[in-house]
C-alpha cells in the first residue's frame, strides 16, 4: 500500500491508499497527464508507483506458490479483507517496527505545559524527536506512544534523533512486545520488556497473553502446512483472528496537538484558565473481554 504521512487538524495521521487501487487505476491511465495527476494526488512519483505495482505482483505470486493465498492476483478480495482497516494497519506497523518504541511523558512545571519528555528503552539512551519532523512538536495531554523507523546522530545534538514517527495506541505495544510481568503487590500494574510500566485491567493482559499463544499456534501450523487463511467466524482460526483484529483496531489513538495548550501562559501575558485537552481512550470492560475469551 502507498503510505503518506501528513498533519491535519493537529492530529498525526497516516493516510494510505490500498495497493489494489493503485494497481487497478494507475495501470488504466493512458496519458502522461493522467498519471501525473494521480501521482500529485498521492504525493508519490511515477517510477515509485510502477515499482510498487511490480513488487505487489511478485509478492502475490510468491504467496500463491506457497499456498498462502488463493490466487496470484494482488487484488484478490480474500487476500485484501482488511484493506480498509486503518487502525489495524497502524497496529501492524507497530509490530513491524517493534521494539523501536518511544514514550512521550507530558511535563507541567509551575502551571505551564512544557515540551514532553521522550523516553526510549534503557539500552537506547537519550533520544530526541527532530523538531522539524511531523511529530516534532506534539504536545500530548496524557502519556502517548510512538513507533519509529530509524534514528540518527545530528551534528548539533548530544543524543540520537528520530525523524519518522507514528503515534500508536497502547494495545499494539502490549500485543507485539516481549515479556509481560505482573506486579506482586498491585495486580493492575504490569511491566513490559522490563521498562514499560502499564496500569490496566488484569483481564486485558490475560486476554493478550491468550491471544498471543493462539496466534502463535496458527502461525506454526501455517508454516508446517501452508493454507489460505480461514476468516470464517465459525472456525477456531477465524474466531482467533477476528478477536485479534477487534482488540487492536477498537482502541483510539491518544489525543495530541501540535501546539501548546490554550491555558499555557505566553510571554507578556497573564495565565488564562482555558480548558486542557482530554484524551479519548477506548476501554473494554471485563465482561466484554471475558466474552471474547470464551469465543476464542
């Protein structure tokens, strides 16, 4: 799929055009002007689209040869069942780039909202987000998570800097993480990969553990005996996959903005009493989670 990162209404969004759309429409364009307009619309070059189309065809044929999809066509509906599920795409992006995870911790000093503190896993040391990048001036109302691709060392910086980041919800971080350890004193506190501390419903963590085991079993069976994915909810494989998709896709991304909060005092101005931002968080009740576990 074609991926474009941009900023809209103080929210960081990844807009993606399904690859089948590019494959079907770009190939049908006959004039250079039409292809140029297509590329301008999706902020991509003509040769990049052509290369993506070629890679799509090669990848689809490879999957078909190994019996993972029913047809060698990259536009096969059965292989693109989740093509419009953007939250799932964001979660998969987290899994692909894990453990390149950052945590943004809001900072308030003397009633002023300060630039959030960026934390990475201890082995990474200090990391900063380039202020000229899309997420360089994000001001979260609550702790927020980011995934990044690469880091670099700038000439004028004492620590590593990341340029390309995407804000992600918490559940994909937990689902694609390594070890999850519970707190012996507080059953609602968990430590992920020995550095991420999370407080949440224990039922959620147990559901994540169970789904990870079930998904591992499905993947192992696919490796031993390749077959087309069965999305039928009446099958065990279908129930597990639908539960995983619902878990990862039904959580809202943390609310952030790319400017200071309205109530932050400015130079030569008295503090105002504007309302602070409140994050929108998706919550699964214990009853819903228990029902999902029973379905698995």
